[in-house]
C-alpha cells in the first residue's frame, strides 16, 4: 500500500525514467547471469509499473527497451545454443510476452477508470451524481475547516419541468436536462463541481468563492441558461438558490439543506429568480435577483 501511494505521487516522467533504469539494470544482470536462468519475470515489474502509473505508450517503450536488452544478451550468448537463431527466437518470444503484459495492464487500468467514472456520473446528463457530489462537498468542508476560507454552493431547479414531461414526453424532458447540465458545465469554472442531485435539480460546488463572486457567477450562469433554453424553444425558467459558507457547515446534509432552502425561497417568490444567503445557518435567504 505504501509503495502504491509512493508511485501514485510520482510524475509519469519519474516513473518512466525509473522503469528504463530498472530495465538497464536487469539487462546487465541478464548478461552476467548467462543463458542458464531466465530473468523474464523480473522484466515484468518495470513494464507493469510503466504501463500502470505512466501510461500505455510508456509501457510499450519499456517493452522495446527490454527487447533491446534481450537482443544484446542473445548476441553475447548465441554460441551457447545449437543454433544462433535459438537465442534470437527466445528474445522475440520474451518480447511478445512482455508486450502482451503491457497491453493487458493498460487496458485493465483504462477499464477500471471507466467503471469509476460511470459510478461517479449521472447516466443521463454526464454531470456528477449525488454520491460523487457528497464526497467532493465533504472534502471541501474539511478543507474549509483547515484553511478557514469561504466556499459557495448553488442549487438549481428547472421551473415547470413536469409540464415538459407531461406535454412533450420524457424524451423531451431528458433533452432539456442535458441542455441544462451542458450549460452549467460551460459557464462555471473548471474547479467547480456540477452535479445532478435528482430529477430536475442540479448543484454547483464553488470552492474558495465568497458571496460577491458566487452571486456574480450564478447570475451570469442563470442568464445564459435562460438564453439557451429559450433559444431551444423550452418554455421553462430557472430558479437558483446560492449559499456562501463563511464557516464550514457541520455536514454535507446541512450544506444541501441550506442551498435547498434558498432555492425554494426563490420558487416561493414567484420562480425564475435567484436567492442568496451567507450561512450562519440561521440567516434568512435574501433576494439577490
């Protein structure tokens, strides 16, 4: 576990260089050892490390370096075999095996990353799902406690979404949700987290964002969402609740509850509005539309 953590913290360039140096060391040992004992299994180590921690291309380059080492050893030891061809054949077979190892390792890592991504995202919109949002929000709460910096959360609801489903069908409703999710991702920062919490409700986590910055960002985002939905012919509006936490809340549930209350304040006021509050958890949402 410690070795895995150590390797994960190293740069791909470091991993790649270390793997090549290990191959070079194994080549020297292979030459000194002679043809009697194969060190093939040990070459799998730098190939695995390079393919897993640095990438597929780096894994194949380390394979090529291993092949060169074997060819050098084959050239130096060919006289020990009945035919020089045997030594080169062995080197080629080893190379084929080690390339297969690199391919399997890289493909497995890619598949694992895809499965993790699927588990973290909403299948319909591609936004993060509620579970992933909760994990990210919990990490931000912990960071806010350590460094005493503010952060903000926006809760977005599509007004009259049910009418779209009822009148135009669920496929139309799905397209609308995708439009909203795409619009949110385009109009927030790369460090912000956009998640579909459920139904037609979305949340945006904005790290290190104070009240003024949060209001400016979400006013702009809401305006652009309205422009996009109107341009697409969707007869809906957008209600947004924004909460800025000057002090970290006790839990993710408290965070979502405060943002949800701000959003419902906007809906109770006639919908199509933005409400903002700065939490201390007892403050009332104030109109920021």
